C-alpha cells in the first residue's frame, strides 16, 4: 500500500499538549502499539507511478500554503481490529487541496481505495490502527475523550508519500508546503 498523506509532526502542539501524551499516561506501555506517526491521508493506492507523482507533488506543494486544521470529534471503526481516529473538519481549503491531489495523482495510480474519493472522503487522523489486542482502543479513548475535540488542532504543512508492505513501512519522501 502507498498513501499520500500530510504528516502531523510528533512535536507539533495540539492545543497545548500532544495528542499522544494522554494515552501514554493512561495506558500501560504494552497496551500501546508502536506508534505510527499520526497523519491525514489524502489518497491510498496499491500502486503509484512514483517518479511522475513526485514531480506533480512538488509542483502542487508550491501552490498550497500551510493550513490550520481542526478536529470535530472522535471516531471508532469497530470490528475485530478497532481503529480510533480524530475526525478533521473538512474546510473549503482542505477540500480544494484534496480535489487537486486526487485529480492529478489518480491518473498515476492503480488499486485506488475508494474511501478516499472526494465525494465520500472523511478526513481523519488515525490514533490507533487495527488494535489486535483490543486494549489500545479503550485506552486511547479514555485518554482523548476528557478533552473536548475542538481543543485539538494542527497545521497541514507537508505532503508525504508513505508505504507499507508485509515486512516494512516507512516514508518515501516528505515535501514541505
């Protein structure tokens, strides 16, 4: 899997504190998965023509300015492997950015995840991903819920290409806005 994302810097301030810190104080360390760097996903695909896509991302990054984003609520994708998210308010600036990225990059992609299509996309930051232990999600929610969601905000200030295979995951490239 390859995704176009905006990474949320781990040191970035979320209304006075980091979003990860409360979970670390509430949950036992073995309850928390290795933390994936929090990110806002614009598009997820099985394959992406990287060279041309990187050229397009560089070009688009010059047209986008850093944008403040706000959280509107908490979300849980239930099931055997729950996921906990912070829902991000879909502003006009964020929608416009998403539509431009989608229009350019979908032409260079195969196996596009339709959940990220502009008409149905629900922007969010994943805090717990596929909790196989069924202990991380409750801990994260216990830590997040006491703070009203509108107190969490962050800056979208980069575009990045990340990848995940059966054996590794990482950041292919990060481009500042």
